[in-house]
C-alpha cells in the first residue's frame, strides 16, 4: 500500500505506470457497477467531426479558455482521461495525473426560450437525423447552431468546474483535458451535446422533410430513421453503434452456458456440432467487434491482455480501452482487420 501511495504521489511517475495504476482503479470501479467510459484518441487530432471540432473551437475561442486549454491536450491524447460520462447539464470524469483525480463540470442546460428560438431559426433547414449528427448542415444552419450567444454550445460563464487536485482553482490540466475529451466524445456520439444541454435533438428535424425522405426510402417511422442514421454513421466515422440488432448476440451465450451445465456424455458430440455450426455461420457474418466480444475472444484464446496486445501489435492500453469501453467501440480499419483475422483464426 505504501508503495502504491509513493508512486501515486511522486511527480516522477512514468506515464505508463500512472496509467497502469489508473487502469486498476477503473477495473475496481467497474466491478462495483460504475459505467466507465475512457477517452481514446487515435492519431494527433483530438476531434475530427463537425460537432467535436465545433466544441473544441468554440471553447478555444474564449479568452480565459484559450490560454488554459492547451495544457490539457497532451493529457487527453495520451489516454489520461480514464473515464468521461456526459449527462444532462453535467460531465463527470476521472483523470490520471500524479494521482487519480476526479473532475466534475456542471454546464447550464439550454434555456427554453433559447431552444425555441434556435428551433425556429433551423426550421426547414435540417432534413434528417443523419444530416444533423454528421454535421452535414448548410452554412446558414451551421452559423445558427454555432452562434456564440444563441447557439448550442455553452459559454464559459455557464460552465462550472472542479478537480480534486491541489491546483484546480485556475483550470488545471485535468479540467482542460476533460474539455478536450468532451470534443473527442462528441465525435463518437454527437447526440450527447444535446443530452448535455438538456434538449431533444430530434425536435430540430423538419417533420415534412423527414417524411419525404422516409417515403423516398420506402419506409416510415422514427426507429427506421434511427437505424438508417446509425448504419450510415458507422461508415462515416468507422464507429460501431449499438442497435437493436446487437441483442440476439446474447442468446447463444446463455444457451452455451446451459449446455455447459449439463455435463453429459453428449458434451463432446455437441461441441463438435457447435463447432461446425460456427464454421458454417462464419462466412456470412464477420466477427462483430464489441467490448464484450473482444473479452470473449481473448478469454477463448487464454491470453493475458499484454499477450493479446502483442498478438495484435497494439499497446496493452488499447486492449484495456477496447475491453472496458461501454456502448460503442471505435477501431481503425487496420486494427479492426487484425482483430477479425485473429477471431477467424480462433474459429470465432
Ligand atoms: Zn486538476
């Protein structure tokens, strides 16, 4: 314990060691039922999408923030934001520094009058959920949503922040890292900006335009539109969305467990039958990469996280991030391909 504390407080703790300590803590919190969602940045760019970039640009454009935000960039890039959760008017995060710090931000929700005005100004200009979430907006709509006074983004005075580190008063690097982390999270889940501001983004979609689009596609209804949006977003951002279709995956697991409980002589026969069933099912359905499926694959191969990481030529931290991410998982094409190749090889 003294060893942990020593490392926890020493200013000379190498980043890798800090991350390992933080990862252990996150694992513990996860076991306690907390929904831990780390921020992972691939490459140098913190945010790539319209919403992610707009978030970072907006906050960077305010004097007080412009001076202080840069110090958070390295932190967010090297994976120090071990958890970032966005809720209505609130962001909660854990940031790994010399120790593990808790960052809380409260962000005012959009006042009803402002939201009403914004909706009026967007009227007829946004035809679909997909256009909205992808940020495929006309210049006019873009200027409405990014308006410093009447847009969707909060102004610094609407943001209150707190960090458990000793020098948070003047916006420490942990808070700055979280601000950038929000931008990165909006790349994956742009709808969270609306959640944060306490408004329903679907109210911005023009009902007539959406109906026409649905008719043209030979479909109707909200859920169908959602699926269309999710499908296309996967292509655009390389992001995998959790949709209703992910649900059936749970069924075979339960069945498999049941089979395992019945320890009969038929076990071997069933096993080989299952194997061949897997083989025939393998072709049409590539290995679906989700945190749960990665955990299953690694367990199936009997590898530790670092062994698994070596097989895939990625860092152990990447494996930790993949396995512990909640909801969505974003993998670069090359990494996705090597995970799928390994899964194929292992007969998954
Ligand atoms: Zn701090």
